[in-house]
């Protein structure tokens, strides 16, 4: 490691850039589905050492200067590996899109790495020679992760904090500090090996103390998780019995190929299938669930579908179906539709609905549409005029005779602390279509992120996915029932009673903001001390 520290501090130009890209790529192995935690302890010190040896810049040259390039290179490697699975969607489109795939992934990774570049540049502005410098970098990296999860609709996939959630036990700390709090913790712990080398005249025990302290903190996190999971299991609700259908529908990519009659036949057949000798079909089911994109057409264009659904549903059963919902302008012209969850009752009427509010850039809407359209780039999800944003305040859905639940479509489940009216919801309900990314690590990452929301909120999660992963969790994020990926089947589940409010649900990210403020204060004081010494 002494050799690596010296190489990182003395390197420059393309050699330093390449070293950081490789280090960032290795660091990405710490997140789902690999969870190789030592990867960040090996690689994040490289970032610190490179900043130790970076040339200093002032004014406008700080941005896009050496310090910025260091963080950008590390982030480019990290996000290229973390997001490479997004390329699977290009194979659905085929043709020229496959040729564009590697460039698109590299461009997206570079765009997200811009946040880490700014964090690196800002940290170097307050850089010091002592141990406090890792507090400075960890603080700005956390601020950058918060920013990329919120700026321009946000893209909070694969936050650094997920590296500390590889087991059910490790996940439990999210109930206290949330995933952004875990991000600050992960950054701090991962950088402690940078304080071991070089020696700089310090004794070995002084150099090793921060690293051993980080190991003790990880052990304490694990112990907290073990202790929390020893609490009595919350019982399943007796007023909700759900049947989740995993239909393996692949007509979502091109609506022109949809055969509504055959598709409804398939969904009805699966919905009424018996799962065992004592199964009564839908007789005891209160909510039947078809996942996102299960109806890739407007129901108004096939009115007989509602009649057939009505004939299938018992009087006490409501269908929750992922389907597009039309909307019209006051003059009668059609406006962009909503990606919605439709609640269809036994009369074949849409009793209520929820419209997705957090849309996926390039997936469901095209930023700077006029510009990208000239380049031949279009959104992946069909809808010529894009999709409309729903009202984020309307995520709470209520059905007759059933508790209210928090409805979340696809990647809306990723937005930690910003799910909606969680205080008045009995459980989390997530429908998704990850079939775009079948065969990649994407569905596993998405599912793991969803489980962490259950831990944060202390609520059971019910997740219905088109091609997997379909499962239910308890309020601790533990999977209680699931279907295998690519399995065409149904799963009968009931959500668990929610826990008393978790600490995270009560205070959200106020403690993190205080910690970041303290980190900034430490950075300013340490930087002034360095300047007073003329270093």
C-alpha cells in the first residue's frame, strides 16, 4: 500500500486519470448485487492520495482543474460499472441503438461523475495535511450524492451508502440515518486507510487507530442490526389479502404489436390460477395486482377489457393494474398520458388511480426534446408526446374497506425521505417493469434499493414486477415471500403491520444536515490552520 500511496500522490496527467478510473470501477463492486465491501477501503484512499499530490488552483481554474479531474475520473469509473446495465434497454430497441449503447453509457456516467468532480474540487479548496482532510472529502462527496439524487428530477441509483447494506443486519441502520446518512458514513470509513500511509513521522499505532475505529464502527452497525432483528415479528394484516401476478409481458416496447385480446386472456388465466389444493382462487383476495406496463394500451381503445375484468372479479376484490391513463385538454385534444396505477372495481369501473410523478429521463420523457429529436434519439417507453408528470402529493391510495397505502411506480421507490404521505400509509406498494433490463444486474439493484425504503420507513413492502423480482417484505426489509425471476406465476401475500415510527421517519435528514454543517466547519478551520502554517 505504500507503493500505491506514493504512486497516487506522484502521478499526474493521463496516468493519474487512468489510475482513478480503474479505482472508481473497483469501488463500484461494493454495491448491489456484489457487495464486496473491501473494494471501497482499497480505492477511496487513492482519491485522497491523489488530492494530496494535486496541483493547487484558485478562482475559475478550480473547476475543471486537477482536483476536479481527480473526482471526475474516479466517478466516471464508478458510474460506468454501476450503470452499465442500462445498456440492456438498447438491445430491446435493436438496430442503430445497439451501436450507440456504449457511448450512451459512458456519456451518462460522465454526466453523473460531474457531481463527484465538483465535490473533489470543493474539497481541495479546503484541503489540509492532517486527518481532518478525509472529513472534508467525505462531506463534499455526500453533498454531491444528495445533489445528484435531487437536481433535475434526481437520479439516486447506486448511492455510495448502499455499499453498507449488503446483509439484512447491516441494512437496519438505515432506520436511523437513512441511505444518505449511510453515504456519509461509508465515505468516512472507506477513506481511513489513507491515514496509514505515508508515515510522516507518526507512530504505527496512531496511523492505524482510525482504520481500526472504522472496523469497530462496522462491527457496531452489524451488532445493532442483529439486535434489531431479534425484535418480535409484526403480524400480517388480516384485512388485506393480495395476489401479485408476474406475467412476463414483453409488448411494452412497441404498442403496435399488442394483441389486447390475447394479453387479457393471459392475465385473466394467471389471475385465476390455483396455487394449491386449498386455494380458492380470487374468493379470498381483496386486491389483485397486475404490475407496471401489464396493459400496454389505453383501456378506452378496448372497452371489452373492463367488462371481462368485471366478470372475473368477486364482489370483494379490486384490481390494481399498471396501465397508461389518458388525459385531454379543455378543447378535447389529447394531452400526454400518465403512467398510472388504475384501481378497477367489480363493476368494471376505474374507482381511483395514481399517476406517476417522478418520470425517468430518456425513459419516459425526453429532456431538451427538440434537440435530441434532431439526433434521432427518442424515449424508450412508447408515447409519442412523452408522459405527463402526476401529482407527487397524491401517492396515498385508499380503497373501500382497506387501509391506505403508499403507491410508487418503478423507480419512485428510490427517493429516500421523499416518498409522500408515509405517516398515514399502512404499507408501501410498488409496481414495476424491469423487463427492459432482463439478464443484467439492474433488477437486483432496483429491488435492493426498494427493500431499504421498507427499513427506513418501518413499513412492509409489496412489490409486483413484470418479469421479477416480485416479493413481499416485513417492516425490517426481510423478504417473506417471493417469485423467481422469469417465472410466470402468482404470489399470494399480506402486508405486515407497520412498526412504530422509525427514528428516520421522525427526523428524516435533519441529523445529516447538522453533520454536514459540522463537516464544513471542520474543513474551514483545518484549512485556515494549514494556511497559518504557510503550507
